[in-house]
C-alpha cells in the first residue's frame, strides 16, 4: 500500500498513485513524495559531469606521460576535421553549464577567457565552473520553468521558457560537448570507460 | 511587478520571487508559473532527439548514395576501436529512452531485437521507440521522482530514485549514445551541424 500523500506538499499527480500500489517508497522521512526541481535537474548534473571530465583529463595526462607523448597532441585532437578540438570541447562544456545555469538563476554569467593551453589549465577552468555553480540561488532556478529566457544564438538571439531551455538546449548542448571531449580522449587510446563519463553519480549497486 | 502567485498551485519557491521583479512571465493564461515535471524532462527530450537522429541517418543515406559508398561502411564506423559502431549506438540510444521511460512509468519495457543491418531498419527502430514513448502515462512518470527504481547494470543491478535515475543515468546515457551516433556520421564526412543534432526544439529565434 502507498503511504498517505501529504496534500499539495509537492508537484505530484496523485491520480497516478494506483499504478504504484505495492511499490516501495524510500524517500527520506518527512518528504515521502519527492518534488522534481529545475535546480536538481541542472546544478548537480553539471557538477558531476564536469568533475568526471576533470578525471578523464587526469587519465589523459597520465597516458601522455607514460607514452612520452606531447599532451597538446591530445588537446588538439578532433573527432572530425570541422568539429572542435578537445580544448574547445572542454571550454564549451563549461560555458553551457555556467551560462545556462546563470540565465536560469537570473544573473549575468561571468566571462571566462578562452586561453587554456594545458591540461592543468583546463582542469582549473572545470573547477572554476563548478565553484561558480555553487554560488547560484537554487530557489531562483526552481522558479524559472515558465520564465522566458533570451540568450545569444550565433549572430541572433534565441528565446525559450526556462524549462524548455534546460531540457532542450542547455542539457543537450552540455552533454554534446561532454561526450565529444570524452570520445576524443578515448579515441586517442586512453583507457577510459562509461564510468569515467558518468562520474560520481548517486548510484547504489545491489 | 510580478503577477500574483496562486498559492500551492505548482512547485514554485515563492521566496525567490523578488529576484525576478520586473522580468516578463509569458506562461499561458491560467498557469502563470509553470511546473517542472519528470515527464516533460524525459518524453519530449527523447522524441526530439530520436527524430533528430533519424534525420541524421537520412543525410548519411543520401551521402552514401551520392558517393556510391556502401552504407554499411558508415553503419560499422566507430569513434574508437573499443567503442560501439553506429548501428549499436543507435540501438542503445533507443533503449536508454525506451527502458528508462518505461521504468519511470512503472511498466515493463518491450524488448526490441538488435537485428538492424540497414539505415531504413534503424530509422524504423527509432520510429518504433518514439511510438512506444507516446503510450506511456505522463502522470505515472511525474509521480516517480522519489520512487526507488531498480534496473539492470552489467551483471548486477543498480538502484536510484526516479529523479536521480532520470537526471544522472537515463539522460546522460541517452545523450552519450546520441552524440556518439551523430559524431560517427559527421566523422564520415556527412555535412551535418549542431542543428541536426538538436532537432526540432521549441526555440524562438528573435
């Protein structure tokens, strides 16, 4: 049987409850039915992804050292001649997380110079981005689902509601560049697997 | 000034409202502050992404025809020797969307045979996956944020809350394979760009 649902406590469609009769709810005491928020679908996703990419860069550095290869060869590698090299993929992954989250929170994103030329500098940029994400107001992000967000789009501007912007623009672009960066490192022969891509996700193995 | 907030109508942190004073809210009449839901962050994301990939495969087919190349060369191309070839990337992208969404909705996902050998067959699988997604109960998905989801993970099983499963496992894996598939096609020389990856997103250009 389902635990009693606290009325209007969260965004939960109680009409769906019968479908889950007999299933186990393990949400923390006092918040049996968990809400789903914009901040939860953005900030920790970016933090985990960017930290994972930092770990992938560590493995790339170790690989280059072991092979006595110049790390800049890996940093300039590409999946296709007209796709960004690794350095730029890392920079853009950072910027998607930083700029997207800032716009949802209603604050001006800081501008980072695109001047990294070493793995250590790219790791610093990743750390700087994660540190910035921690300064953002989660409540402001949570309230942004229906707000119109205007953002630069090539020579013009794009406009989407906050929820659409997160679901269909920030996350897709973020993961695009995160995956491209990972795939470049793997294509260079570095021994990494899906776990290195996913990073420290809140997964329980049973 | 902000429009008045309907009390407890949605999951909105009203304490954040002052941060948006003077900003424009364009949510539809009667739902001024839009909720953010699990179904909204999953089903349309997968549909748009899978349909976009179908379009990318169309361009791959046209490219192969124009170059008089065997399409199976593209279908067997890889970003790295130990990463999946294009055919498998497409199959797994479909399965992440299908299986992940089904588990959130509390239903058993259908099993698709992995027997596609042509671009047309892969496009059919993409369409079949999108058709399955349309059968799922959005209210059941919306109610799954705090529910524990158990899912196959290699030889063992993984367990996460619904929200964590969507944010940190389904979406990340879905985008990983979607990006890898796209990058393989682009690495083969097909003339595609970021718009082909993003697909028919609800974007207004201004």
